[in-house]
C-alpha cells in the first residue's frame, strides 16, 4: 500500500478526531465522563494495521489532547505511544484477526490507556488517590472509549481496504 495515502488518511482522521474531541465530545459526555475520540482513532488505526502502527500520530494526537484538555502535558502522548506499541505487538504475536480477538484487544487497549492516564494523574496530583482514579475515572472512561473505538474501527478498516484495493497494480513481468 502506498505510504503517502496511509499518511494522508491518518492525518485527516487525526484532524477529524481532534475536531470531534473539541466540538462534539463535551456535548455527548455522560455525567463527568467525556469520550476520547483521539484514543479511539489511535487504537483503531493500530488494530487495522498492526505491522505499521501509528506511533507518530499517537504521539502528536496525544499532545493535541493534552493541549486541549486540562491534564498534564505529555501524559496522554506517553499513554497512547505505550499502548500503541504494546497492542500492535500483542496483536502481531497472537496472529489471530478474528472479530472476537480484535474486539478484546480494542477493549484491553482502551482500558490500558485510561489506567495509564489515571496512574499519571495520581503521580502528578497528590489529592488524586489510586482507588478513585481506577474506580471513578479509568473504568467508566475505558468503557466509553471502547464503544467509540468499536464504532470507529470498521470505518478505519474500510478506508484501509479501499487504499489497499486502489494501490494494487498490474504486475510487471
């Protein structure tokens, strides 16, 4: 597949996810839980192409999340980078691209992002306890992000399939 097309789709999708995070996410929050469209985009991109994970996109979009949000700068970038690396390696080692395994890894990745981010918040803010971060922040947000990532995953898979089909050429003999 042509790498320029992959980069264009990742940049366009990243910009859309940032716009959704800024413009839509505050209005669809459930109580104090706001979905993370940026994490959902990075997880979906990782699951559709684990051999070529979006490290740069994850880091840049994490910095954008930190700049827009109220958390410590670099925390979400670190979490997305670690989870993107780990989930792509686990997906490649398991070598099982069934629907159940993909959904299970999307859930594990969204949970890992929120647990890591909660751990960073506990380390940075002394008034934030680990139990509060896990019970009242990480678990509900990971479920919300999981639902968003499961909705985003077929879109990313369709775009990847279209790019792969468009880049197939006649073999040269």
